[in-house]
């Protein structure tokens, strides 16, 4: 779900001296022009990363603050500008929200939620929302799943930071 979407940080350092501002690469102390030339020649600067404790903190924040799960019948592919399901049917607070270990200790927010189906429906989409219900974290297609009244539907969502 999060292909090519790793945690990243960006630090900008501006040095002002004698009325002149210059942007400096904090890890290699190069001006922006030298940094660009270095990037083209040697690739990106490698002295900047999100450390393990930061990864755990990000995963913890997601686990603690994105606790609403929803499903719907919309079938349009997700895009980064989505803010809601295309056609939401139901939502609720997740049944389980814990940290698990995928690559690093506690780098993954793990959620489980089970919905009891009360009428015949077709499910095509799933999303996680912030606890206030207003901010969508992720959306993906799942199906189509044709369900009948009396069925239960469980989603297991793992959001890994790296």
C-alpha cells in the first residue's frame, strides 16, 4: 500500500552573514549550487536519516491517533489527494491497535477491525482515519467483495515506517 512512500525528513539550514543568506547542506556544508552539482555527480547526501527511535515514535503516533476504520463500495483507484472514501458504507473504531516489529523494533502500527454486515452489500474500498474521523491516513481497494447480512468482515492493516 505504501510502495515508494518511506518516512523522510528534510532539514534546511540558512546561514545569514553580512546581509547575505545562503542555504547550507547540514551534513556536508555545501551551498545549494554546490549541493546540486554534488547530487548530479555523486548522488544524494547520505548523512541525514530518521533514526530508529524516531521511526518508533512515528509508528506510535499513527497507532494512537488513527483509530477509525471505514469501508465503502467505491471502486476508483486511490490517489494522494483523497480525503474520503468514494462511497462510504460504515466506519468504527478499530478493535486492535498495537505496535509490531517488521524490520525494526516497533516500526509498524498494526490494526484489526471487524464489521458485522447488516444488509447485502459489495465492498470495494477501505480506509483509516484520524480518531476525530476527519483526516484520512490511507485508502485502498479491496475487492469487490459481495457480502450478505450476517457476514462479518475483518480488515487487518499494517502501516510500517522505515
